C-alpha cells in the first residue's frame, strides 16, 4: 500500500453512540474510505457513510473542521486518521 495521507486526529469518542469526533487536517467527503490507527492493536478501515458538524449533516468538510462520524470499532482520543 502507498503512503497513507494524514487526514486528522480523533479529538473525542462518544461510547454510547459509537461516534468519533475528528479534527481534520485535510478535506473529507462522504463516501471516502478512511483508516484509524492507534494504541497497540487498533488499525481498521471503514467508509464514511455520513458525518456531522455541530449536529448538522454535511456531505463534505474542510481542513480545520471538527466532524462527528459513526465508527465500527472503539477509538480513543489521539488516534490518527488517514485516507485509505
């Protein structure tokens, strides 16, 4: 696999709804594949099915935005996010 492009970092995780807040370092669109890496054994990919900014559904977000999206596995603050 080629060099993964850094996308952002997990700034928060809401366990009860399985939602990660991600502070973006580059733009992101619904439909993109992303990869979470962190801790000792967290490394998984998933598709962005939907995302929100301040509880409003959005189709795309830009560098500097903080987005919320449902994740299929538990993540923690500080985990890195890459474009898959």
